C-alpha cells in the first residue's frame, strides 16, 4: 500500500549544491514526488517544527542551523515510504552511515547531515501538515 512521508533537504546540502543529486537519489529509489518547495524558515518556525526536541541539548544549535539558509521541503510517496526513506538516508552520523546512503555521500557531520525524513506515520502527518496545505498535495 502506498504511504506518504516527509523530507527536508537541509541548508548544508542546499548551500553545497547537492539538492539535485539528492532528489535524483530519491527518485531513483522509486519515490514519487507529491509536493516540493524551496523556502527559508525563521528560528521560530524551526522551533515549532522541532518542538519535540525542545528539552534536548542540541535544540538551539539545530534550530539555528535549520534557519540558516534555504531548504527544500517535500512530500514523498511509495510503498513502505517511511522505512525506505530512512534506509536510503542512512545513519544520522555520516561516519556510521552505510556506503551509498545519502548521509554517507552528502553529509558533512552529525549536525550538517544533509537530509531529514519522518520516523513514523504520526510524525509524517504532523510534518507534512506543518509545511503543506491539503490543496498542495496533488
């Protein structure tokens, strides 16, 4: 059954010109691009998006980083989309990521790790709704 997930190409990857290559990896893996937009978010918007981490030590640096430059937000669809995207992304820390994964190819560090992907169905629903209105999801 087809499933939707949410992903962000993060500011480091956009800054380094990796957006097209990351999108190509995603499409090559069989994902359908339901919606995509390039935008810049404020620190407050980043804090709202990452509110689940507000008590964590990295929250401030994460929200500073995510509001530091343009990002691509997107909705992806395929069978088993959430798990398949997580596998394609690889470990958050590129030093631990498997060869061929997006983090291994494009991430510079555990902080600047190129891509975000939803980790569960309820997270995906929240994240999609945070950035996309229903009429944008065609």
